[in-house]
C-alpha cells in the first residue's frame, strides 16, 4: 500500500511540475533562512556554558544609582577589589581572578609586531577550563615572566605547537617563558569574541616597557577602575544574598561619592558568566533586542514560506475533486485518501527540507561573513540542522495536506463531481496572500529606514572635519611619549601635511575620562557636574578642525597652557590652568553665552582652579545614539597616545609614504598603526550597516517567496477560469481586458496588505529610531514607495502568466473540459 501511495505521489508531482517546483523552492528558501537565523541565535545564547563550573562563575560589575540620573553599570573594577573580596568574603567566595589586557611589542622577523597579552591571577585556568595541549593549568600562571598561548599563536611565533619552554622576547628586552599551550578557543566564549585572548601571563609579570610602574601604582587606588574581576562562589551560595554585603565592603575600603552627588548609592553586582554575551555592558556582545529582531525576521520569512506552501497545496487540491470522486466510486476508503494526500504533502515538504539543508551549507559561510561572526563547525553539523528541520518539515507537510485529506475525502462522489470546478477557499487564499505581502512590505520599509538612519548618523554634523584626517596610534609607550615632539615636528615638515596634533582619544574611540567640575560660587552642598575630560596637545583642536566660538585655543607660544597629570593630581595652590570648554559644558555650568564664559574660573575635583581660555563647538565623541556631552579640554602631553595628521588637498601617496618612513625612523621598535579618521568613524556604524544589509537580503527573500506563491496562485486561478476567459474573448474582450481582470483580482489583497503594513511598520521603526538621540523623521514617502514597489512586483508576477492565458484561442478555452 505504501509503495502504491508513493507511486501515485510521484506521478502527481511529475504531472504538476510547476506547482511542485514553486512549493519546494519557496519552502526551501524559508527553511534555509530560518535555519541560518536559528543557528546564529543558538550560538549567541550559549556563550561560555561549556565551563565545568560555569554556573558558579560571575563577573563583578560596578553599579551607581542616583536620583534623577540613569543607573550606570560598568565591567571595569579597581585592582585592590579582588584581594578585598577574597579576604572579606572568604566564606562565600571560593576563587577570585582579575584580568587586564596589555599591548606588548615583539619582533616577528624584521618588523615589530604588536600583540595583546592578558594578565591574570594564577587560578585563571581553574575558572576557565580551556583544554591544555601542554603544561599544567594549575601552575602555568603561578610565576611571573611566564606565558600561556593558544596553539595557533605558538605556530605563528615558533612554527610549531610544541612550544613549551620556549621564550617570547619583547622589544623592551623582557622575556616570557611558555609554560602552557591551549587548544584554540571555541567561538562561543567571550575570550574569543569580546576580549580576544591568545596570550596569558601572570599578573605579577614585568614588561620593562613603562607599564610596570603605572600598574604597580594602582595597588591601592580604589577609584582607578581598569580591569575585570571574576569570582567563583562556593557551592550553595546565593548570589542575591551575597549582593547585600557589597555596599558595606565598599564603604569599609574607600571613600564614598555621597558628598559629590547627594543620594548616590554605589554597590557591586554579580553578572553570571553565561549572561555576559547577551548583557553587553561594555558595548561588546549582542543585545537582546538584536536577538529578538533576528528571531522575528526568521519567523516572518518562514511564515511567508509556510503560508505559501499551504496556500498552493490547498489551491491545487480543489482541482482534484474529480480524482477523489472516481477513487471513492471505485471503492477507495477515506483513510486511504487521507493517507495519500498527507503523504504527498509531506513528501514535498521533505524535498524542501533537503534542499533547505543544501542551501544552508552553501549560504551559511556568506551569512556569517556578513555578520563578521566566527562559528565552530560543531554548530554547523548536519545533526543540529536535521534535528531542527525535521519537526518543521513534518508539521508543514501535515498542514499542507490537511485540507485535501479531510475536506475533499468527506463528501459523496456525486457532490464532488458537481462541485469539482467551483471549490471555494478563495477568500482564505486572498487573506493568506495579504498576510504574506504585509510581512514583506514591513521588511522593505524597515530596510529603507535603517539605511537612511545609518547614513544620517555617520554623516551628521560631528563638530569637526573627519575627512582628510589621519590617525597614528601607539604613542602611549615610553619611546612614543619621549619622541612625540620629534614626530610632531618631523611630520609637520612633510609636504602635503597641513596640521598635526596629539590626543589621548580621537572621536569614536569609545574611551572616556570623566571628572567633576563646579563654579567657585556654587552653593554649599550643590552637586558637582560630571564632564568628559580630554587630554590634548596644544595643536590638536586646530588639527581636528573644531570651530572656535569664543576666546582662544591653546597656544604653543604660551608654556603655561601645558600642564601634566601629576600637576593636576597635586592641585598646586595659587596656580590656574587654562582650559577650553565645549559649548554644552559652558551652558551646563551656567556660564551663559560663549563670550561670557571666557576668563571665568571653573573648579576641578577637590578644588583645583581652571581658567576658561576659549569655548569651542560640541564634538560627537560617541554615536548618534548618545547625546552630546559637556567636554573640558586640557593640554597634557603626558597622557597622549595618538597623533592626528591633517592632510592638505595636495597630499598624495608620497605624503603617506613619507609619514610612514618618519615613524619607522623615529620608532624602530614600535609598529606603525595608522588609519583615516572617517574610516574609523564609519566602523562605529558597521554593525548597523551590516544589520541593514541583512535586512535587505531577507526582505528580498520574503518578496521572492511571496511572488513564487503569487505566481502559482495566478496560474491556478487562470486554469480554473479558463472557460470564463474563452467566453469573455468570444464576447469581445481583448487580451488587455483579461490581463487587467486577473491583475485586479490579485491587486486587492496586496493593497489591503499595504494598509495593514503601514501602521505596523510605523510603530516598529518609531521604536527603533527611539534608540537614537539624533535621528531622521519617518517619511510617508518611504511607505508609499515601498507599497508601490510591492504592487509593481505583484503585477509583474501575475501579468506574464495572465497574458499567456489570455492570448490562447477561444476555441481551446471552450474545449477545456
């Protein structure tokens, strides 16, 4: 019996080749899209779950809550926090590990190469049990001057993974002895994505490159937050109960900020290891909203494909009423008919699933490259895909076969023969087409709006001139700081260079140094204002192209304009330091117009007076999602790390080559790292741009799948109305009249779909744009264009088939049955 059912099913598929192909292609595209999205979401929500003690590992984060201010949560903690946790909470905390990264320079061949090493406490590999290929994880980081590396790093530096006992020599003269080699990290750990780690060393290691004294000086600085602290709780300890002890621990070890910000509450919180990737406090990771968006798009595209499949399956079933009547007349039982139709539908769904697997195999690498995500092969194995797709195939196959199986097999043969050409379901099919195009139009509108906002955000008025500016990085090392003046003068003499200035952070670096400021006449107890503080060279603001609104900029001819970090910390009495304020900082301090702010005194921190030399326009240091912040510029040459070079319109390749040669001559042991500022800023919006590209891709897929279904339904409708078309032509209807008739029939659900899609898209994109401080306005023209595009695509899909049917001779149509 099964063999007979399969033989009949195969004959039906061959006889209805067009509809079978449309069904298989549409559903396969939907399955492939959902499978790729599902694999990505599964990967992103299963970070660091493979550690044997992962359920007891937490990251300690700092939290501040103050009235009328948004809560702040930061992953950076101070160096002395770890030992304090281990000592004061020994009954609850089993292990504490601090982790901080440091850039080292070593010589790989001839040129110096920069790499990143993570300094960690000795129990690091007890918490994070990455597989060791060589060495002992319990002792690998006990001694200073040791290093653990991944096998790929070992092959890079030593040509082999058998590197145990070898020495990694830095350009500073320090050496790191390899005490362990670990397998390359999996793709689903924060140490391979957010904080890419290939080298680890003891937290007591000395590098002889200027880092050592700075790092040692932070031993007792509770207000200097720069590293991450991880804890492993003892079995049975409740993280929520432990959190109640954190305010007391902080109060016992450091002074509070309550005097600065009344009502401020400082505490610590515990972030589960497995939640770090989907709760990206540092901006690294993936936001839950993004995951929800991926799931929603996957469901939309898959939903369109499933509706397509069911729609075509049920439509074609109405043409088989005569077949069912004959089968029943010849003695066929209802159960046999039900099994036949369900088998046919499930067979088509199974073929779609197989094709979907092939499409995933072919398209997944490209999909991941668009996301700039690496995914281990284990997540792409056939077992995962089959396990996810098989239930879907069965459900969709059964859904597509339910109508012919249980509806057509029920009536008497005489009823089926009488209604064989007039089976209903037209309204249901029109409703399903409407749902398909509603989803497609929403995706198209979202694609256009996201593209517009991304372009607007990356080209808005930034408060400076990004084009024509180049950044040289890596000057924060002793050799760089010692030669920064020589580099400044040498680069300025190169033809094609208009201006040069150094800074600690260029815009879009995502780094921030904030301090408290107030006016001397501020009332007692009034809270200080928190402003961004930017250490710069005296020529930096001119090189960046920040407009001066009042007063003056820093002047190289005035030595008193330049200060140092040590002088600011000392707060020498009787001296004032010139500063430049942004217009927002001047306004928030209550200084009024920029002209009135010049010459006024501003108090920094505990009481250091600063004199306002000038006021400049606001600079967008972050993204369009962030409001412009008040900024105070200080001329400080001991805090600089990057040189900004303003190129003139006459600059060419020779200018860039001369800059590179100057760097190599002055800093032979420092790697050259340069980039154009506008490229750097565009990278900030790279994620939004990639999301827009993906949305455009899936919007196109959704429309393609919907059009496949529409084409099938047009063919079905034309076949059902063949005799009607013949009669109309005999009565004088032209081909254009017939085409117009069929096009209008399918235009109605598409027009209704647009009316439904508009408010849905308006609400969704309004909420998405709400995440930006500086954003575009929703333009009704975008909605109209998206609707028109959907309508034109629907017309093009239907018109060709309608014209072919309408061109047939009337006698052929009248002889159809």
